[in-house]
């Protein structure tokens, strides 16, 4: 596994995750994953959403929805 070959690993992507799925990733492959948003922003609600159709009009019909689908996780000794 990559985590056995590398001391530092970064996982970034449009993971289309829901908030209730956070712990599944943080515990993945032995745990130790740090959510960069939680760590870097102090979980600031002003910076939370990567999809926010209240601020950015994605839908012409005015459908309002927000979520944090995109994630950045880090794991390692030297991060």
C-alpha cells in the first residue's frame, strides 16, 4: 500500500462525500488522516462549502443547496 511505502501522503479530490462520511476517510488504512479544512480553518462555517448555489447560481431554477464535496487529507510524520 502507498502508505507503507511513503512517510507523507496527501489525498485531494472531488470525493463527493457527505459530512457523515468524514470519519470513514479519517480512519482509512490505519487512520491518522487529517482533514486540511478542519485543521486549517478551525472548521469555519464561512469557508466550509465547495458547492454553494446560494452564493453561486449553478441552477437557473434557483435551487439552493450547499455542501463540502471536495476534500484534502494529509497523513505523515512531516506534515
